[in-house]
C-alpha cells in the first residue's frame, strides 16, 4: 500500500483513539487533585488505592475492651504501664501545711485512687472519682463549705458504670458543657450531681465525637487494638507452626494399593508402633522397601517479622520497646535512654491534660478537709519519673556545694541562706533558733561595717 493510502487510515485511527479517550475520561471518576494518568489508572477510579478510606471506630464497645484487658497481657500493659509510671513517684506539695495535706492523702489512699482512675480512663476513655462528703449528693457540691474531716472516702468508677442524665449540649457557658447534669451508678436509682465527681478523661476527641461519648475521651487501647490482635495472632500462628517444625516422612512401595485393599488399620498400627519405638528407645525399624526422612520447617524469617510487629505496636501504644516488652536496647552502644526520655516527655504532657484537671477538683475538697480551709499558697510539682541513684545525688550535691562556696565568697549569699536551703532539701537538720541567731549576727555585721569617706569598706 502506498503512503497516500496509509494517511487516511492513520488519521481515522487517531480520531478513534481520541474519541475513546474522551469517553473514558467522561465515565471515569477522578481525584480532586494530584497526579492523574488515565492510561495506567493512576488517580482515577481504576486505581485500587483510590478506594482507600478511613471509617469511624465504635467508641462504646466496652465488652471488647474488657475482654482484651482480661485475656491479653499486652493489652493490660498498654493500659497500666503509663498510668503506673505517671503516678508512681507522685508529687511534692508546695505550701505551709504540706505535711498535714500529705497525711490526708495517705488516709484517702489518693495516689492509688488516681492511678486506678487513670488506668480506667486509658482503657475506657474516662473515669470518675466520687468524693463522699457530708453534703447532699443530689445537689451541687460546694467546696467552700467543706470543713476539716468532711471528706470521708473516695470511690473510683469507670465511665460505663456512670449513667449520664440530662446532657448539656446547648449551654456552652456552663461548666458542664457536653457533660450531664447528673449521674447514676450502675443503673441505680440515686442521682448524683456531676460536681461530686473528679473526672479523668482519656485521649482527646473532637467535639462532635465527645457528644457521642457523653463528654468523655477516647480509649488509649481502642486505637491500637487492631495492632494488638495482629501481633497476638502472629504469635499464636508461629506457635502452631512450631508444633509441625519437624515432620517424619516414610516412603513405602505399594502404599496406594494397600490402602485400596482395606488395610488401613494394619498400616496405621504399623506406623503407630514405629513412632512409639522411636520415642521410647530412640530406635527406628524399617522394612527393606521403606525409606525414612525428616523435613524441618524453615523459621528463619519469623524473627524479623515479630520484631517489626513489636516495633509497630510500640509506636501505636506510645511506649518504648524497652518498657513494653522488657527488652534491652539494640544497636552498638545503645542504652535506650533516648527512647525513655521521649516516653517521659509524652507522659509529662499527659499528666497536664489527663490527670491535673481531675486532681485539681480533688484538691479543692481534700485541702479543706485536711486543714479546714483553702490555702492560698497551695501548689504542687510532679516528682521526676526516675529517682537518681547515689552517685548522681552525690555529684549533684558536690556541684551545689561548690556553687554555694563561690556565691558566699562573692558576697551574694550568706551562710544562713545556705543552711536554710540544706534544711529545706532535707539534706541536713539545723536548729531553727541557731539559724535565726546567725541571721541576726549577719544583719548586724552588714549594717555595722565601717565605711571609708570614698564609700569603700575598710
């Protein structure tokens, strides 16, 4: 065919391809933005990943959370480890009557109560500590009327045992916005006003979802529950494979014919005896026409898979591998200190958002119950997550002593001030009267020093 004959055919084919391409584009769903390739299907409905989407999780399935917490040590560790770590070293009170308030904390067993409430908040998304006082539970709690000894006891209740009544979803100025006006405990008849509870919420949720959870947060376990099930299922699958790691194989001529002639029982008895003898006296007897072999399952690729899953669940739970699984840090000169520092920084943030709000509610009542009044200077600081060892303490004290000497020699601080600090840090005990006498001597010395006419001391 000549080139002149080919040209109309080529043009006709090009028009057909163009028309097909236009029809394909018109009938194909495309993404709103991003790279699109209609030939390969990238960015169109033809692409598999274009159908990926996230779905809302069920926030109120406490039965599954209960079952996971009860049966899986990993699920229990994800819930309890951070709660225990956040409350283990507790706090240091900063006020004049700190010893009196600490005695009240011990009477009420407050650290254990807050730790338990934090665990249930991490498991269920929220928990409350009911403050039992001499005030009517059906009416708002008035902390300013609490007197010494009025706080009788504390009771920890998780959010699913606190039935909400009269939800406030309209008055955004009220303190209980997106919270109920009353609670009933385990479908009980008595209504308890919400102010009698110190609330401890779980992971934060958007406002629309908090309306579904009656103002509570999300479960820290729920968001990584699929990953927990994956690693448990993988471990169970490997355990099943271990049962068949070694398989005995015997080849026997004419086995098919023997099975077809109803000799099943004889063959079964023959090799059952073979297995018993091999197990009891480590001796295998075979016929001349039988051959024996053993197949071993290759499990060399299992360990890396488990390591990957352990790393994944560690990230999902926001707990280092060294803490969650009790393993040592991997790598040359690796100590795991960096991982633990990141973990403690995360816990410090969660203390501020998940523990402090509820603890402040408790303090409003407990401080008054301990002292009979609210203390304007009341405050506290959280203790470090890890207490220093003896060497670290000695090194820090040496550095402080050298600093005190420099400041004293420079005339910036006085010996009595150094003694006050040492006594406040409980490093040494001094007689307050002697310190006061030393302060008077220092004041007299400062004011009675003779001064030269040019303003310089002798």
